[in-house]
């Protein structure tokens, strides 16, 4: 039997390969089909696991957004309890055109004001946290330096220290 070759063009890559034997569809037995009930059950299980994974992913995202929302609400509550500085009020009023009764400008101004107040509260909170961290670092530095300051070598005067060092 003579080997027959066929040309294959795979996205511009052309090569030869042996021809595959072709089965006569009339002689070939149809492939046995798996049980449709088992197939449907396996599909439902795969779908269920995918949906459970998706649900847990969305649940984590919802928790994250709730945390961010609660933090933002707390910052808003803090800023509402404080009166905004006069310079900030003057700046927001100057953004509006004279005699403007358009509510969109008022809404935009309120939105911008809320953003600025939230940013101010965040900056104040971060500044306070930095001050706390700095005081903790200063206290730790003082605690670490104290044993060296209390060494008996520092008790005499600097002249006495220099003479004792020169003698040895």
C-alpha cells in the first residue's frame, strides 16, 4: 500500500503529513452516548461550584465596600460635627455664579464640599496617627538611650574623664 501525503496549511505554516484513514460513516458504529441524566447532574454540580465561588467572591467584595462605606460615614459624621473654616466657605461660595438658582450648581458645590471635608478629616486623622507614632518612637528611643546615659563613666566631669582616659 502506497503512503499518501496531504498538505496542511495551518495559519500560513504549510507542511506535509500522512493522510489519515477515513472511516466510512455507514460502517462505523455511532459512539455510545453517556447517560443524559448523569451528564445533567455533572453539569449542575459544576454550575453549583462555580456559582458558590462567585458568591463568595462577591460576598468578600460586599464586605469590603461596606467597610469603606462605614469608614466614610464616620468621617462625614466627624466633619459635620465640626464647623468648616471660613476660608473654605468663602471658596465654595465664590465658585457659584451670582444669583444662581440652578440646583445643579448647588449640588455640585455640596458634593465638592463634602469631598473636601472628608479629605480634611482624613488628613487630620492621619496627622494625629503620625503624632502618636512619633511620640511612641521618641519614648522608645529615650528608653533605649537611658541605659547608656546612666553609665558610671559619665558621672565625673569631662576633664576627669579625659585625664582618666589619658592615664590608661
